[in-house]
C-alpha cells in the first residue's frame, strides 16, 4: 500500500484523460446494453410484412351461395394470412414460419392416393392444377382462439376422390403431410410426432365445402400456408386442415390424427368448431379475429351449421369433440 | 470513482434497459407492427419479461458470491420492481383482452384453468414483495424478517415457469430454457446452504 506514494508523477493518468476514458467507457456501455436489449427484443418481435410471390391461378365463377360463405366479413390481408402460421415442421412461432419455410421445395410434388379405392394413383402437381379451380372465401378458426377470413383458391376434395373411386367399404380418409427433417430442421423442437397426419369421415371429405386448396388471393399458396396443396375444412378447427399433403388413403376405420394422438384429452378426431365445448385450458366461446382488437362470439360449426350440422345428427358433440 | 462504486450510473443503466422493451412494444404498437395478433404478442412478451426479471433478481446473489460483484445488490430492488411491472402489464392484458374486463369471470377462470390459477397465485405473492420494497418497510420489518419474506421470490419464479410450461401446446423449448436456468439458480442456493450447514455443524456439536 505504501508503494502507491512512490509512483512517479509521470505515470499518474492526468485527471482529464481519466475522465475522458470514463466518459468513453460509460458511453460504450450505454450503447452496447441498449443495442443488446433492443436486439434481443427484435429477435422475438414479429416481422413487418410478407410479399405475395405466388403465380396466378385462373378460376371459374361459382353460384353466389357457394362463394359468399363469409361475404359480409372483412377478408384478412395477405400479410396477416401469410405472416401468422401454425406449421410446426418449420417453427412453433407463428411469426417465424414464413421465413423458415422460404426455401421449402414444393416442385416437383406428388400426392399418392390409395387404400380402399378402385383406381389408386399418384397425382403430380400438373395433374392437381388441371382440376377446375374456384375461389372460396371461408372463415378460418384456430383451436387457439384466433380466426381469419381467407380467400382460398382450390377445388372440392370430392372431385379428386371421385376420380379414384372409393370402394363401398371405405368409411374414412387419412391424410399425411410431407416430412423431411433436412428441409425442416426445427421440426425436432415441435413436440409432436411427425409426419403430421389428419383424417376425416368419408361423408365429411365428400362434402362440397371441403376443399383441396392450391392457392389464396388468386395466386399459388405461399410455402408457410401449406404449398403446394392443402386441405381446407372450414367448419373444423384449423389443425384439421392439413398442409402440404403427400398422401391420401381411404380406410374402413377412423385414422389416427396428430393432435389427438399427442393429447387425446384436449383434441378429438372431429374437432368441429363448437363454442359450447371448451378446450380444457381455454374457452372456445369467443375468438379474436386477426385485425380486430376485441373478441367476437364463435359460431357453431364456424358459421357453417346450415351446411354441415346434418352430418352430426344424433351425435353427442361433447363426447365426440 | 470506480465502475463498481458508481451506483447512480448502474441505476440509470438498469432503469433504461428495463424500460426499453416496454417502450419498444409501445412504439411497435403505435406503428401497427406487433404482427397479426398484437394481443397475443403483448401477452406473451410481458409474461416472458416478468420471468426474465425474476431470473435476474435471483442471479444477483450468485454473481455477488462468485464474481464479487457486490454493487449489484443495490440494483436488485429495481430488477424486482421491473418483474412486478411486467407482471402487472401481463395481468392487465389478460383482464382486458382475455376477459374483456368481465372481472366476475376471473374467479371461474382461475377455478377452471390450472395455469391461470398458478399464474394468479404467483402474481398475488409478488404484491407483498413490491409493497415491502421501500427502505422504510425494510426498516419496519427488520432485515431478517424482510429477507425471509422476500424468499417468496423462489416460489413466485417456480410458479411463473410452471405457468408458462402448461400453456404451450407442445413445443416446450422456451419454458424448458427458463426451467434449466431456475434449476441452476435454486440448485446453487441449495448447495450453498448445505455447505454452510455442514460448516457450522461441527462447531455446534
């Protein structure tokens, strides 16, 4: 300690330099910490905009009662529809899916259709685009409690099923999503078994509202929305509308479905939108329409009761949720 | 003045960086850039920020003991109050947008949904800690009793991580990340207390 008094004056930092150095250090700490905090926030905050880079699909006009299925409601913007996606193979963060699915290869593509059918075959992308396309604007209700209105382009699934001719013993249809861990590295954190599988009863699959969508907003599907072809079942929770389909199998029993296998107490095979049957962890009575701040009541069968309620006549929807 | 003695600088630095996420959320909200579902983003980010600040308060003691950064102690109250601040914001978002201010439905919701019950319970435990965070209250309670009361932070943080873990649908990566940090922070305390007990024991017997 006593040595300190012997430091030659030439080695003592002049006060001015010392203060300058202190000022410099403080400024650096301010700047560094601010950048780090803001950067960390930015990593987790949503991305601003998504561009529609799809190619146009020509559609034919349909009678009004088929197209105006959510006509009185405001259609969601492309950025909302293509920037907020549940596609667990790419990310469990809905705002991240668009970026993570950017390089997903969807061409060439083929869908194997088989099982209990007279004419099993595979459809490649060109075959699928030969089906006469229509535009259908549907409400889309996610099991998580949010909803959108989406202008899909596609064709009724029944058209494809009629081509393969289901046998008289077929009662159900099973669907499978493309899965490749190399293209979907974050799927390891999805927490669900993959490939993603879904299913419908044959009469649900043949219903005119059930769509195989190849596009939205008049253009081919963005990867994050399930390119190149996905199912759309507007009266069921969104997870039933399986994305990027590669396999369709006709069966004579109820197929397993990803979410009901992962958590049978919370997700059933039917998963019809139903405001009277709550999810065990949250209410399904209301929903938040994307683009709106308040909530609105959820409609039975997502507002399509008139068209589909007869499919479930006599069933206890609390039991078969 | 050396860095570690400049507590005014520390306070300004911590105060600003703690407030910054809230300012950025407000700025993004004003610019309409909170994504497709702003309510969900605000709910999740305020919840995560509550957990982050709870973890930071629990990090103070290990850093003091291991690195000798005793200057951190003076800023711990601020970190704790930020946890409370973001917890209040999280709760208000829930009341405003999940419950639509129908406060009578909250009781039923707490009863029906375990993760809401755990979240509410943890928040309720934060209230007495925020109230007793002033110097006057520390004096009034006495250091020992005050410290005992503020050990509730352990249970609050465990409750917070559990609350997060239960609500995610299947991907538990982030809750797991918080759980690991919490396990390290609480595990370190356990090891220290065992060591201390062993060190003291021979003298007692």
